[in-house]
C-alpha cells in the first residue's frame, strides 16, 4: 500500500543519509493529483529533513536536493527520481502502485489508511472529549449542533486511531437560570405540557419568566432564593429540578439518535455543586482567593490586579459559578479517568473562559492542566427554517428531512425506496455536515439551505450519491489527527468522488472482457470502501441506493 511505498523510499534514503527510516517517514508525502501534468507520486521535503540542523553554513537547499537525488537509484518500486522546488520527487512503478493500493484497500477494509507508518509507534491514550453540552433551561440552538458534529468527528477519529475515548455531554443543568426556571414553572408551568413536550415547554417558561423578572424585582428575588435552595439541597426544589433534567435528557437522547451520535456519560454542572465548594476552599488555602467590596470571590491570574485577568469564582451569596464548576469537573475527571488528553469542543466565544480555567488549574498545582485543550469553532449565521429562526436542533433535523424529501420527489424515484424518510434525513445530514466541515472550524460562515442541497459540485449530496489517487488517504487522516480539522478529509473525499464520477463514465464494465471488467469493478469497490470509511469518521452514515433507483444518478 502507499505507506509501504513510503517506507521503501525511506529505506533507500536511510542508507544514503545514515538515518533510521522512522525518522524520514513524515518528511515523505504524497503529491496531490494534477490534471494539467503528470507529476511524481511522492516527494521528500528537504526543508523538513534539515529543519533541526542548526548549521547555517550548509549549501543552498536546492543544491542539497540535487546532490541527494544523484545518490539515489531507481529500483523495482521507484521508476523515476527527480528534483522539484526544495524537494526530491519519486515516481512509483505504475502497475505495482495500482495493484498494491487496490489490494490493500480491499484487505484492510474499514482500517485502510489507519495502518500507515505515519501512525506507527503511536501510543494508545485515554482521551476525554466533552462536546454538545446544551443548556437544559435554554435553546438547544445551532451552536450546539456545531459542537455536536465537530466533537463527534474528533471522537470518531481518535477512536479509529486506537485510542480509548470517553464521550461526555456536560449539560448546563445548574446555575441561576434554574432559579428562574423553577420560579417560572411555579408561576406559568403546566404538568401536561411538560410531559408531552418538555424542551419546548421549559423554553417557553424560561422566556416568560425572564420577561417578568426584568419588570418585577420580586420575581427576580424569588428566582435567586430558589437557586439558593437548590445549592443548599432543599428536597422540594431539587425534586422539581430533577424532573426538568430527566425529561430533557430523554428528549436529547432521542434527537442524538437521529444524528447518529452517542455519549458514554451525561454529566452536568449540577454534579459539581458540592465539589465546587471544595475548589473554593483549596483556592483560599493557597492564598489565591480574593474578596471584592461587593462580596464576590475572585482569582487574580495576573498577580498584579490586571482587570482582564480577574476571574470571578463565587457570588456574594456564596453560590458557585460556571468557572468554579468547570474546575471541579476537570479535577474529578482526572481522578476518575486519569486521562492523557481532555478536549473541550465549544464556540470561540469561550476561549478566554477556558484559558482562565486551565491557568487556574496550573496555579492550583495541577500539572496535568497542560493536557487540557480547547477546540474552538466559529459562528453559523442565517440558519432559519421556513417558520423563522431556529430554536431547537429538532427543528433543523425536521427541515432537513422535509427539504430532502421534496428534492427526492422531484426525481420520481422516492416511492422505490423502502424508507424515504430515513434516507432523506441521512442524505440531508451528510449535506449539512459537509457544508459545515469544508472550511476552517474557527471561521464563521453564512448558512445556505440552497448550497446544502445542491447535487452538483462539492456538496454532501454529491458525496452520498458517488458512494484515484487512493494512496493519499493515510496522510489526510494524519493531518486531521494533528489539527482536528475535518476539512482535510472532506476535500479528499470530494476529490475522490469527482474522479470516481469521471471513471464511471469512461471505464465501462458492461461488455468489457472479463479480466478488464473484474479490474474495473475492483477499482470501484475500493473507491466505495474508502468513501464509506471517510464518511463514517465525519459522522455520516453511508447510504445504499442500489440499482432499483436509477433516477438517483440524474442528481450527479
């Protein structure tokens, strides 16, 4: 397979450079396909090879590349050696390349690309990924959708690479909003509505009580008192809160199932209401807790009173805050899981919050704070259903299904599918995920339903209906594993889809000689296998449309 070719090149280089092959593997990369000219298959970056060399008197890199190329020889694997811009280029024996890659794809199946030398010697780690994390009392909005699909991708990728992954949904199920919600439900809540549609009813109650609290100080005071009762463990208040939480999680699990997402643990801020008090005592014992005139407790991370480095960790009434509970949660997870890495997937608006949390853990004496990482993402703008602004994730899923069913109906083959609703939702989700993952995660982007459902071009719909240069796949996985950007995989899969579409039109299987037909069928099976592997990592369920639905091909 490709990594075998990479190793063969590395072995030849090691004899010339007197370096272990393992040290050279990551400096050898596959060359992207070009339709304009026939280029090499692999190239060695001379820059990468010499970047640790501090000898400033070394000759020009281009000269180095030429000298190195002259010392190398072609063999049964490498058919041609040349130099490029600061690179040494290698072309692989065409027949050997084709046979080896296709054979390896079929043999490795779902593990293709993951057995590469790029991942050899990779230590198996225990990784905690916290993602999605909706607030029980607030909107389950599109920001949580991005966190959900990005976190799911990172967890899928880490798991595929052999790591032990713990997926945590850390619910916003504590805090002052529950004082408002508890008071609001006592004033405006209905038990029947809560049982029939908990998320919608809790949202309606929360909106209404917020309006009342803004105009009526007694409502705001009652909300504050309700939350104090929760913090003190009042049985009646906790019972009502528990009902809100349990019903909400039931709804979340049902919605996550539609997304094909699962969690190993549903925790929440509520788990740490007592442990957050221990955190406050520890901060105080270390002399890090400062009291303000207003009675709140803060930590000065700058040590010199810089206002931008002040983090509030306790309200004047002694109740905990988001930051305090995040500190308690991190400490508890290290005790419970002894993780090697913990990844938080939230929007970029929380970057400062996590910087402060990680910094506080360090000054509290927890060296493992360096193992904590925040993966931020940008804002999605303009996501609306036909009824207006999106309120719940389920609104998005219903809209996806509705629009995709309408697209399918226009092709007049929907009736031939066993479950058109499920097919519509899965294809629609692929479309949504691909639009989201095509760019840098940190970038904001303007959402467009029209772009989501385009059947031509670089879209999720095109990717589903296509279901090469196969030897680039391991590098794509390697890049994504390094920077957590799914766009590398998306770009590769879309390129492969375009190439497969061209091949399907030019490489006829029907009426071809048996040996030719067999080879071509082998190629398309390999393409389909790699597409399925990549799609699953992205959180997309590959669909099968079969020959009974010829109309699908009209969409590509």
